[in-house]
């Protein structure tokens, strides 16, 4: 779990840095290229680490719906 938290924090910092650089760009094509080539991979890694963290925490200690629960919410009757 500790490694997941460290990885989450690292990816959040990288995403924030990337967003700062992104806001400095004025060319829309450069913005879209930066999102797809730089920010999307960071967001994908962040998702992986967050999913791992969700599996390490007991349901009664996690007050928010987990991703897997939200994903299948429409299937529940």
C-alpha cells in the first residue's frame, strides 16, 4: 500500500507539472499533442495505482464508491 501511495503522489505531481506546461501553450495543435503524448500516459498510470490502492483498503473504511462499483452501477436492480 505504501508503494501505491508514493506512486500516486508521484503521478499527481507529474500530472500537475504537465498541466502547468500545457497552460503555457497557445497553439491548439500543440495542446492536443501534449495531452495525448504526455498527459494521457500519466493519467493512465495514475489510474492503475489508484485501482491498486482501492483493493488494499477495506470497504467499510473507504467512504467513496470504488471504480468497479461505479462501473457496474447500472447493472444493479
